[in-house]
C-alpha cells in the first residue's frame, strides 16, 4: 500500500468486464513529504477520486481483488481505497 497523487484519468471504450462501473486513474507514487516519484500505477477508483487528489492505493493484486469482491481471480493489481486529507509523522 502506498500514498499517491492522481495525475490523470484513462478512457477506454472497450475494457474487460471486471472494469465496468469503475474509473481508471493514473496514480504517481508520492513520498511522505509530497514529492512525486517516477513510478506510477493504473488503478481502479473505488472512492470517487479526481486529478490532484492524494490517495491511498492498495497495489497488491490479491488484496485489490478482495476489495472488489473478484475472488479467486480478477485482472486487477491496484485499487484506490481512500482519499488522504492529512498525513502526520512522528518526526
């Protein structure tokens, strides 16, 4: 699981039936201090996130499928599971 920033949306006129009803988002990984990494994922949106939102991404395939009730199989690796309002660190 990681923090990310939604940097774009993906539009697909033809997609796998498991994706029906979900928005596809491009999510850049983000450090705790807000800097964007070069790594990104394409994630299914379950929380109505939009471009610019800081989000929490489940990026482990089995956990993502559990969130979406796609067990035992589904073509999903990453799912946006929360919109982050604030991050506090102990340092």
